[in-house]
């Protein structure tokens, strides 16, 4: 896996500053990278922690940074859901969701 060599401020920048990240991604791909890993620009540092279910309810897990993994090309053994494409929920996603109904 390849990690971009950019300062955190660039990796978590506003959309109008994304070209720096796109340029770095193009550089890594040209160097043969098929998978990129970086911090999540959407999450604050430490906010990717989940929860443990304890006797007192939900207990916050250890803080950790969110990661984004981008893979280019074919992954014949991978299985997963496309929850978003081009920063939007997949059009078919709602067809797989069971609507919440009042109890």
C-alpha cells in the first residue's frame, strides 16, 4: 500500500484545494501503486473509534484515526458493498435496506 506524502493540512483540506491530493494520487499511480491509504478527510482526528457494548451500555472504544483505502483495478477475491460512489450513496443501496417501522 502507498501512503501519500503530503502534510495533514493538505490531506484534510476543503474541496477547492483537492487538486494537491489528486496530483499526489496521479504520481503514486504512475509509480505503480494499485492501492492508496490515507487519513479520512471527513473525520476529526480520533473520531473513527467505535463502541463496545458493556453492562452499562455503549462504551466508547479507544480513539483512532479513520482511514480511507482506494484500490485501482480488479479485486477478484474481494467482496463488499458500494456504500458511496463519487461521494454519493449508491443508487441501489436503498433497495437493500429494510425500512424502520414503529414498534
